């Protein structure tokens, strides 16, 4: 038995798959025709991070599907976390997607500079919170930054 | 850069960590004292599946925390998927946690027997939907059942 993947719900599967492949380097496991705009059918796009092996499934339900309920933001999904080599460069890329870091409640400003790491939070095109975590070179990594 | 882990929000971090370690065999990466009931502080428990390497973070925010907002079920997190060796035995274990498979909209009954696989959906103690996917021996696996 094993934990196979994590599935998030998306409202535009082509946009979501482009976002995670182009910005974060995830690879599409299946299907081959994920770039085709979806029709009346539900669509599943399975992605995999080639470095860490983490698997993310994008689940799309058209309005006509029994699962095509209103997209309500909730609290069950806290965030997805990416370990980032160059936070500033990534934030620039995300700006091109119209996405900017959010101010957080527990520190000032959109980027948190702490001893040993820097972190920022950005919401993906569907509103899912992404943690972008950069280790400062030469500092001891925090546990959560250890290699998978 | 890599996708590091997936974080879900939980209302009782000890219960949630026990659930995923005892039922599904995930291992606690950190902290060592995860069995201690949480106090006024937020808690993070990082889990890892020893077989697939998938990492799940449990995020707990007490009411006093700036993030201790009401726990509202939403639609962003679709489901977590487990590949299961013995679905019936697992469902029996989950019954001991008071959890039973849900009737789904697209097939009849709580367990779906399809050519090559069987699948059931159960909600974890926080309401997160879990897909439990068993491949029938000797049948060709579906893509989603491929090894990570």
C-alpha cells in the first residue's frame, strides 16, 4: 500500500497544467493530449516532479458533470510547498502570470527573510496557496527543507 | 527547484498523525514529540510514505493563532489517493475508526468493481476525501495505478 498522489480541483485544466509544467518544471505523466481544450468530459492530468517524485493530479469537472459543483475555497488544503533555488527570479516569472506574493499574518511584507531561509506565499490561478521556500546558501537547512 | 510536499489542515494533529501512520503506514519525519497533545502553538507534522516517497504535511492552527480560522470544507483539495493491496481488509480497519465508504454519484454502491480495479472513497477524520484503489491481480493496470 502506498500514497500515490495528491489531487487538487482546477477550473481550467490546460491553464493549470501549463502553470505547473512551465513555472515549476513538473512533467505530465498522462494524458498525452492535455493541451487540448476540454469538452463535456471530466479530465484528469497527472503530473510528477522529476526531482522529488511528488505527484500532483489536476481534476477538472465540467458543469454538466455530477462533480461539477461550485468551486468553493475551503480550508482542507493548506498549501503545496516548493523548494526554490532562486526566489526572486521565480517571483518575476509569476508576475508574468499576474500572480504576486501575499502579505502574511505572521510577518511583515510579502517576502519573509529569516535566518537560513526566505519564504513567500503565492496563490496559483485556482487560488491554491503555494509556499515558495528558498534556503540561504551556507546556512543549516530547516527540517522541512531536507531532501525528500 | 522541486515540489516538496502537500499540506493539509487538520483539527487534531495527534489524531491525524495516528490515522495516517497507523492505517496507511506513513512515517513521521518530524517532530519527534508528535504524540504530545498540542498546546497554544501551531504544529506541523511532516509525514512520508516509505514506499512511494510522497510527503504529506499536517498543519494545525489553534484558535488563538492568526490562521486558526473556522475549518470550512472546500473544493480545492479534491482527494488523496492510496494504492491499496487489500481493499476489504483496509475498509475493515477504517470501520474501527468509524469511517465507511461513501456512495458516489457515478456508480452504485460504496465499492466500485471495474475491469482491472476496485475503488472506494472514504473521508478521513477531518473530512478529506481518500481514494482507495486496488488493482485486480492479472489485469492490466490503469495509468493512474502505475508505480510512482
